[in-house]
């Protein structure tokens, strides 16, 4: 007689409990069954298979070779059932911890303000966000989702475009009053140009003149690993900075920073992606988080 799926799954649970505990009584206590009910279940399994799975004595239960093979298969089947049930449950109400990695400035200004609405929308998801300009290894499990700017390295990871951002050269009115307003990119060689301290060995700023792109190596007294810091230094009158527009906030509109050399701006834009391990087994919490970022950050389509 063919057993119903639920009965077969229950039989597998009983067998695994006996194998793990080493006795019918202990297995029964864990499953809410009497020792005799456990014994009858094992008898039915062996009868159906036509094989002895356990050698029973008054003191010990020993798995036969067939029993060991059946135990390995039973554990694999039960694990698959648990995974399938969790996947279905996640589709209805995504849950669990999602680890997110983002750069300091972009994460603080562009990602963190979006989290409040996300956690209200998905109250069963715990967002664990780490802001750092160091790269994490998503493929190795160091994060579930990483927000990355600039060109992506070739990898087996999945990436979805979140949007892009321009860059502007800025200085404070106080700095310009003291040191003068540069009229051409070459004038910057006489100014304190604040640079990033990561990603490139040489401080290079790109420009365009008469339709031709070129770059200048510019130096200054301070380097920093975030556009947020460079923007603050520019606001404090320390020097001139070239930073992502997202880190400027309302400083230009409010007159606290002045855009410079816009006629020479090459129009380059930094693209941001959400990077994660995709595929059919991707947790629902990762899928809904990435979908939410794409929705809120205004990207359209795939990269």
C-alpha cells in the first residue's frame, strides 16, 4: 500500500529521531508518541522496504548498512521539505535578517533614509546595514546585498542598476574670496584640491574642452575616503572638491557652495548597482529589498 505523503514524512521523522536518540522511548518523548507507537512505525518501514534498518537489543539500537543509507536519504528529504516550506512561507511574508553593505557617503545619504519605509512595509525582515568603503565578498557570504558605485568586476553575481549620479567641482564663497575663482581647469594647479584616498593611486580630475576629454593630476593638503567628508571640508573653506552630486545636498541652492568650471564638466556619471547572489533559490527577503531599492531610486530596467 502506498502511504500518503504526510505519513511518509512522519515515518521519516520517527526513524531519524530513533537514530539520533538511540532509543524508542527518547524518540517518543521528543515526538509525543509512546515507545510502542515508535516501534510499530519502525516495523512498518522495514516491512515496506523489505530490509532490516535497525539491530535491536535490550540496551542498544544499531543501524545496519541499509539503515545508514536510509538515514542519509531521510535527512536529505526532510531538509528539502523544510526548505520548500520556508520558501513558500517567505513568498507570503518575507522574513529573516538581510545583511546590506554600502559605501559611507552614498549609504548614509541615499540608502539609510529609505530603510524606514522598507521595514514598515516588511516588518518581519531585520535589516543589518554596514557602511564602509571597503569591499565585501558577497559570493563568500559576507553580505546579502552590496551597493556598489562605478564599473563592476566580472563575476557570477547578479547586479541590478539603481541609478547614476553626476559630479560637480565646488568650493565655498569664503575660500573663493581668499584664493580667487579658477577660470580654467589649469588654474586648479594653484589651488588646494581635495581628493579621494581610495580607488586610484593618482588624483586625476577629468575635463572636456572643445569636445575633447582630458585629465589633470591635482593635489591638495587633505585626502579622504568619502565624498561626505570632502563636501564638509569644502564647506569649511579648506579647499576645492570634486564630489558626487548626492553628497552636496542643498549646499549649492543655499549658496554655501559654488559650482566651478561647469563649462568644462565632462558629464561623467557614476552608476550604482545592487549586487547579490541571484538564481531560483534567492531568498524572498533579498528579492523584495532589491526591488524596493529599484522602485525608490528611480532606475528603469536592467543594466
